[in-house]
C-alpha cells in the first residue's frame, strides 16, 4: 500500500505513458468521418434557397432519433471531459499522448453523427443546434463543487467508466437501428470507445502499481457516479423514455467486470480497510454482470 501526493502520482503514471500510448496506437483504427456520410441524400435548407426541415422528412424512428441525439450531445460535451483530464494531465506536456490523442479521436464522433443527422434530415437541425449550445454551455462537472474532490485516479477512472458505458449504450442503439450506414457509423464509434476504454483502464493498472489504495477507491467512486446517458440533457424527459431500456441495473456490473478483468483487480491485496471494502464492492458488482 502506498499513499502518494498528487504530483508524485502523476509522475509515477507518466512512466507508463509511452508504453500505453504505443499500445493504443496499435489498438486504435484511423477513419474519416466524411467517408461515412451519405452526401448524395443531402439538399439545401431554406437559408440557401432550399426547404427547411419538417417531420415528414424523417424516416428514422422516434426512439433512434432520441437516442442518437443523446449520444451526439454526450460527444458534444468533449470540451468538459478534456478540461477534467487537463486538470492533472496537461495537454501541453508529454500527456498530450493521452489527452490530445483521445480528444482528437473522440471529436470525430460528434462530427460524423451530426453530419449524418443533418444530411439525412433525420431530426430537426435547429432543435439539435439549440440543444447543443445549452448542453455545452452547462458542460459536464463544470462547477467548482463538482470537481473540488476529484483526484488524478478519479478522473482516469471516470473516463474509463464513461467509455465502457458508451459502448454498452451503442450496442443497444444498434439493435434499434434499421439504417445500414448509421449502424456502420455506430460500429466505428463503438470500436473507438472500446479502444479508448482499454487505454484509460491501462492507466488504472498503472495506478494500482503506483498507489493501489487511491486507484481502487477511484474505481469504486466512478462506478457509483454513473448517470444514464441523456440524463443531463435539459427538457428531454419524454425523449429519454424512448430509450430508457438501454441502461438498467446491470449496466454498472458490466462496466465493473470489464475493468476488473483488465486490471486483474482480484489479485490485488495489501489494501487499507477502506480500499479493501471498495474492492469488495467492485467485485460484487462485477459478479452481477
């Protein structure tokens, strides 16, 4: 058991950065958002002499529209997540290999989803844009109280949980999707998120070497602070009901098991009483997956 000061912990984690970044480079797949947008379906809106959106333009189900917009707004909040990482892992340092690369990869998700929705006229682009502005201004954990107690391992655990959660959400969304192109887009995004989840979980593994108590408690904390995707979207209650079945009591268990398996949590011993209790909660949760 070790208890490191914040700066010492970040320095210890940085030793794992080159190897984990190299592994992620091999794991990740490059792709171009524009390749996956059916541009030939597009036409001008009224501003350029065309016709503005109306409900009859969309042949996408209400469930899929609501779920895709929730996923898009989640991805639109990338700046908030970037700022959380940059609190302890500044992008102007060697940590660009994590923070910068992850941000660049994740940004293409919002690009391709928005382009697909606008080109196919699957939903009202004005409503989507208004919601984007409101959602990004509000941000994710963008108040002093929300970040006051976050420490480096908490941020890494939160991002690992976030990515695994998104993978599960997309799997449910794909089951409801009839459009083949959208399904392929979702597969691309999910593959990215899986690789990113493994990347962040790799740093949790490094954290277990550097400060196992802090890391185990951070994983426990992150698993207990999951909110359903779309829950933080303003005035979205009716739409959330359409995809409410995508996440349930098993969601946390599936995420817990993915993390437990990757960091080999069961083999960790020598924990403090508090961290050992956290480990037991994580393992009990993972056993429910």
